[in-house]
């Protein structure tokens, strides 16, 4: 689901740690900074201050920052080397994709909520340009993520979630309907499940995804997110989000829309620990998300600490700051993207 109209296995291949194979040139218009051997101490200290990393993750990230990664423009084969440093913590409030992207791009005139709005607008504009099989593919991907078939998928997931949208103005009538069932003897969570599934909007197509992804956890949102969690045995819990603070976490579709809006590739850098069952040399992955338009600017990078290798990463984005660099030979970079 890394691409709006394609499966993620085609659009967002996993790029493992690997050695460079060809010589870089230069990319016009990007300000460069020099990296010397004297920067090693500062680089080590930078990643040492990032919490929640195992030593194997830390070593590879320090190597990335010290040696840099080489990116080639797909159109003209120009290339540039970036060294990646951690851009600082962002609030874990569901808006982290947009907050981290704002920091990674160095935007000052646009805030995270503006980025969210632009992402949704881009999605709707692009959705209006497709039909038939393409649109069906988009909506099948959305349904798979947010309204899955609970008869399957248990070989991969222990818990599956169904996302529903409740209008804020309808919360009181919804509560009244739930209480009526409770007064008739129904268990509270089963009553809530029944009413929410009957009266709320399932996130299962393009328009409902747009409504969902517009939710930032603000009182100004039109909808609240209701989350039904299931195990293979049945309903586990109902998160009613009574305070309305839950925000829609940015997914692969949102990342591609961001990439398209800014005409830049976005690389999600996943660093997996020992629980991922990958060897130390392959614990860092770059997952590219490419725009559906011409690439006009260099990429930006986001960071995820992996919680176990399932192909989906963790649940929090952090910014990476990409410093364009010169004076590094092809043989000395850590990675070719």
C-alpha cells in the first residue's frame, strides 16, 4: 500500500544495507556540507542521545551519519550524498507523520495540520482522476487496512482493528442508544459494538478514508475515531475515544500523497532490533515512497524504530535531517538508494 494505485510490494521495495556500485556525480542546486574524520565524535554522541535503540541499531545509524547515503535523481542521473542525523522527538499523538515530515523538510510556514489537509486534498484530487480497476484497487487496500475481513488474517495478526467514524454531533444520541441496550441486559462493550457498527461510517473506501485521515484529534474535527479490536475468538475491546483526542495515524497512502504533493521521494528508515530475527548487517531498511508525478526536489527521510519484523515497522515516525555532502568517494558511502 505504498502506492495509491498499486500494491506496496511493487512501489515500496525494501532496500537492505548494501555496498555502492557506481560513481556519484553532483546534484545542482543543493547546498553541500563537508564531512571529515573529525566529525565522528559528534556523530556518535548524536545517536547516543536517541532513546530506545539497541546497540546494533545504534552502530548502523552512526555509520549512516558518518558515511552518508547516495541518492540518484531518476530523471537525469545526477546524484548527491546525504548524511542522516536524528531530528529530535515529536509528540506521539497520532500526528507524528505530519509533524516529523514538517521537521524533516524544514518547513516553517506550514504546520502539521496544514500538511494533513494538503495530504487529504491531494488524495481526493488524484482519486477523482482514476476509475474502474484502479479505483477498486485503492478501495480494496483501504478496506484491508481499516475494515478487514475478520474471517481471515489470523495467521499474521493476533489482534485486528476495525475503524469507524462517529460524527461529534452524534455522540449523545449514540450513547443513548447504547444505554438502551445495556438496560435491556446486553453487555456494555457488545452494545457499543452493535450501535457503532450500525450507525457509524466504516473506513472502507476513498471518501471515508479522506474523512478518517482528516482527523487530527482536535475539537474542530468533524468526526471521532471509534476502534473495535478483535482476536480470533471475537471482540476484544471497544475504544470509544470519548474525549475525541485520537488522531488518524498516517499510513502508506498518506505518505505517497505527501510525496506527490511535494514532488519528492520519501524514505522511511526502519531500524530493527534483536526481536526482528534479522542479522545485525541487515537491521536497517530504507522503504521508498515515490510521487506519482515528476520528482523535482531531493528526498526527505523519516525514522521508525522497529518493534519486530513484520514488514510494517513500528507505530511512530520521527524526523531525520538530511545534510547534503561533498568530498565523499563512491566507495566510502554507507548505502546507495
